[in-house]
């Protein structure tokens, strides 16, 4: 369970990697140290070996050669009693040069020692602390017969045996020279190094894990905040926002993106609520009509004409509700992007002229004159839907006009757009209402709740125009007698 | 009882007016704010049904202006059902509040209630000698037996009973029993008084010649 947490998993991986790196470093440091120590020991051995071979070479000098086979004298530097007296040491005149005398720890069993053996294996010379025979197996003589005998060869690689390190070689005269020493001090030093490395590695690991824990916690803190905010929002409090103090980091950017999403969500939600409340509100009046009409009619027996009136009133209320519901559904389809628009090329001027003919009876009834100025202009779009927009704008222009007023409809191409203007000579729109006229259920005059006015007409116009990639705006005309002007802009080729 | 209804939805206005007339009220109507205020200021209505959203002057404004001169009980009628709207209406001087859509029964009951309160009554029952008046059921009983009265006759009895001991002038009676479309020059009132006396006894309504009528 605990390893499902990102923090713990990060910590675990971090720990594993840290251990691996530390172990690698430790092993490498140990190996380097070991190599260094061994090299040092080997160098010491080689130096002594060189001195020894040159001394031996001198002992084999022509003046001494005849003495071979004789019992040697004791070593010049004396010999402690605890070493057995050397035997079979025929190299009577073999002495170490004075500068090298102290190189062999003659009285320490763990010090440097040497051993010179005859080809038959008898000891020719040895330091007092030398073992009876080489501890390791001396490689066989490698010089083939006939090779230059006086040319000294480098010794064979050193070997380690029973806690001692030795090198050995064969002289041209086939004696075997062995130099060795105990490597106990080096082993102790290596052990100490290993302990030191382990302790230091452990400390670094601890510090690293602690630091990692702190860093991971710090890095994950914004996630905790995002999560707690998201929880509050999902619980219904849409006004919550993530605190984006670290706006520069990746999580800060994520928080900013989430915040803007939350803001849009809240707005959409509020709009939806407002829309639902408005829709319910709009249904109240027609339902009131239905209820009062039917309840009144049912209180007693009535004449047929009275029932007829009631039924007619109910029908009007029902029609009004139907219109409202249709408008709501239409808007909902546009909102959801489900409204399918046909995309056919057609002459907008001709469509507008047809709309004018449609609206003319209403205009004549209100004694409003409609003048048109329509340049033929072919655009691509849904002719029926755009005609609905134009009819709606014309109807408003006629309805909100004054008697003997005028409605001017103008269509022209401007900057690659089809621009359609519907201007009336009514009272215009109050400046406070101008920004809101396309809002759903917004009415400049709140009581204008007649059956023909659902408060959604202009919202639907806007939705249709925007679905065509166009725009619609309302303004008040300037000059005397100028009322409201609605301007429609549509791309010519959609 | 005479009531003014101010409502801009014609079908709602018509059916409300009809229903209230059938309940025995004299009903005047106005379909916009300006006419509504004009009527309300010009006549002593027993109650007023007032819509909030009206063309011209809205309901709040009518209420505010009316309260400067009149104490007419007002029942607000509106599509707004938020608490703050109710509070605004009641604080603005409305006596009660009904949210659309409503049931007629409830509107009737609330109207009776605000009229009762405005005349300082606590119950719907009044007893005058051996005559009982139930203003909720709109029934008048003599010796515990219901008496058949027309709606107008009942209204006459109810109005005089509410002003028991006071002399009610013919003008007052015309104002409260007849709506604006009925001629006050007719002798309709005398006919109703005469009919009530026949049904409830000649002494029930006393004529104060030159002044009006009275129930003692």
C-alpha cells in the first residue's frame, strides 16, 4: 500500500540508485587502494630483487667462482639465535651492498627476506628470516640454453601465498633468487580502508535519503494542494482555486491551467443555472394562465362559449410554452454543436428580399415603411437559418418602431465580408441594455412577455450567425430619428 | 368587496377577474403599471392583486407610490420566487405574496386573509344577533340555518357587518360592491337592500335617511 505513494516510490528508487552508486564508488576506491598497495609492495620487492641479483652477480665474479661448493661464512651482519643456522650456503663471498643492508628485516619474520637456491634446490644464501623454501611455486627457468647468460631478465610476476608476497627469478647461472615479504600490514590497511569506505558510504546514504525525502516532499507539495482543491471543487464548491505561488515550475503551470479550467467550469455552471432558472421563470406565466383558466372554468357549469374561451386561452398558453421549449431546444442544440447547418451557396440579397416580403404585412399593419438597398452577394451557408435571423431582426425593427417609422435594410460587401444592416427609427436601445441584448432571456423591457417574445430570439440569431463564422452586434444610430441598428457580418466564402 | 387586479398577461388577467367576480368581489382590472397606479390611487379598494413585471411602471414602483397615500391591502403576484424577492416585496409594503404558478384557492384565501387583517378581524366568523356570517365559506345563517343569498347580497351583508355600528354611505357601498363598469346611478343597491331585508329580517339593516345604511 505504502509503495503506491509516489513519494515512497521515488524514495525507494532514489535509495536503490544511491546505494548502487555508493557501492560502485566504494568498490572502485577499494580496488584502487588495493592496487596501489600491491604495486608498492611489488616495487619494494623488485628494488630489493635488483640489488640482490647485482650482488649475486658480483659474488659470481671470476675471483669467487672457484669457491663455489664451499661452506659460506656467516652473514656479515650477524645472525640472531632464534633462526636456524643457515645450511648449504656455498656462496661464501655473497654480501649485500652496505646501502642495501637495512633493506631486509633479518630479525622480523614479517619483514623482507631473500632466498637464493641452487639449481638443485639447495639453499645458497638466505636472510635469517627466510623460510626454508619459497612459499610459492617458482616458475621454471625460462631462458633457453644458449641464451646470453649474463643478461639479467625481469622476474616473473609476483604471487601471493599464505600471507606473503614473493617474486622469483633464475639467474643466468641457474640459481633461483626469491624475494618476499609478509603482506599482513597491507591487508590490515585494506581492511581499515574497507571499514572507512563503508562507514562513509552509510553516512552519505543517510544524508542522501534524508535530503531526498525532503526534496520529494517539497516537490510534491503542490500536488497535495491541487488534490485538496480539486476535492473541494468536486464536492461542489466551484469557487475554490489552487494557490499558484510557484507559478514558474511545471506544477505551477499545471495549477494555472487547472485554475483556468475551473474558472471556465464555474462560469459555465453559473450560466447553466441561470439559464435553467430563467427557463423555469419563463414557464411560470403560461402555467399560471393554464391553472387559473381551468380552475375558474371548473368551479361551475358554464355555457359552451365560455368553455371555448377557456380552451382558447389554454391553447395560447400552450403555444407560448411550445415556442419557448422549441427555442430552448434550438439553443441547446447550438450549444452542443449538434445543430446541422447546410452549406449551400445562395444569394443573400434575394433571401433578404424574401424576408422583407414576409414581414411586409406586419409592417403595413404598424404603418412602418421598409426600404432596402441590397447588392447581390453570393455566400455559402444555411439559407433557411440566415433568413430566420433576418426575419427576426426585421420583426424587432418593425415592432419596436414608431408609427410611420422606417426600417432600412442594407446589404453590401465590405472587407471580404457580407455586411447586413437592419436599422429602425424607434426609440433605440438604452445604453445600459446594449451589452446584454443578445443574452438569453434578457429583455430591455422586463414586462414584454407576450407570446411572440420569448426573450431568446436574439440569442438564437447570435448562435446561428456564430455557427456561420460571422458576428452580430447592436448599436444605436446617430442623428435624430435614428433607432437601433443591428449589424450582421458573414464571411462570403464559408 | 372591491378588488383591483394589475396584470399584463391578458388571459391571466381575464380568468383571475372572472374567478374573483364569481367569488362575489367587484373587480377592476388594469393591464399596465400606469393605469394600475391611477386606479389604485383613485378608489378605496378592499384589496389589490399586483403583478411585479408590468409594462410601464413595475409592481415595486406602484407599491412604493401607493403607500404614500393608501393602506390598501396588496397581494403581490410574481414569477420571482427567490427569498430576496419575497423579502423585497414584503418590506416594500406588500401584505402578502403569491408565486406563479398559483392555485386560485390559495389566492382567494390569501385575499380573504389580507382583507380580514385590514379590517382588524381575527376570525372568519361574525355573529350579529341571531345571524352568523362565515366570510370564508361566504355563508350567512339565520337561526343556524343557511340563507340563500346572491353574491351581491352577500357582499352587501359582509361589508355592512365589517363596518358594524358605522353608517355606510351609498357612495361607499357603490365603491365597494360595484366595479367601474357598473352604473352607480341605477337603483340596484336599493333592490339588494330590500332583498336582504326580506331574507334576514327588516331590522337587520337600518336605513339612516340622507346618510346611508347601518347594521347595529
